[in-house]
């Protein structure tokens, strides 16, 4: 992802993972976040909330969510974002 971020400097790339401790690091346009806490689908909720916030604030940024989770992909797609499977994304790099 660092190579992708370097090649796409105008894009904001955000990798979000579940993790027991909430934390984030940033390098240029690449941000890596861990949700913290416990329970299922914490990452899904965080990304969905971000997409909803973007819509509520009227920001017209193009958002692509990369996931193999079909249920999550369908949920965020219904919010107007593009969804790509991981292999499709990686093959396009």
C-alpha cells in the first residue's frame, strides 16, 4: 500500500483493521488505523460511519471500499461508494 500511496499522492488511503487497542499512524497520504475495543464488525462500523459522515457533510469525494465481505460491500455500496474485491484491487495496482 505504501507503493500505491506514493504513486497516487492525491488520494487519501485509509487501511482500517480491528485491533484490541485503538491507534493510528500516518505516512503522507496513507493512514493505518486499528479500531480498538472488542466485538464483531468494528471496522465495518467505522468505515460505514465515515461514509455516512461524508454524505451528511456534503463532501463529494470519490470513495472506494476494498473488501471481500459481500454483506459489508453491499451495505456500503447502498451508501453510494464503489466496492472492489481485494484481488480486483491488487490486480489493478
